[in-house]
């Protein structure tokens, strides 16, 4: 078994160099475009299952990279913020 970790695509906050933490920001147009380009270029390996945080940016990233039906599992994983 091989496990591959993939960071979510770019959001507006990422491009503005803001810490977005727990905010549920979705991907921006540039982030979606880059993911699709990288997917077409064969950057990402095939997958039998995809595990994702329930955050919009993470789910959108998974759906951009793996648009064909695969097993999606939503983890209760969230970024944490220092108190």
C-alpha cells in the first residue's frame, strides 16, 4: 500500500498570503486551474480511495484531481489554531 499526501489547491486567502486556518474557504479560480493542469500533466498518482478533511478547499481539491468515482472518506481532520 502506498499513501500519498496532497495539499489542497490555492484559495483567495492563500494568494493574499493570509492565514486561513479553520475558515472554510473554497478554492479560487487560479487554484482550480492549476490543479486541472497538474492533473492533465500526470502529476498525481491514481487512487483507489481518497481521504479528505470536510473543508471545502480539501473536498474541491480531491474532486478536481480525482473526478471519476473513487471512495471518498471525510475525516474529522481540521487545522488547529494556537490559543
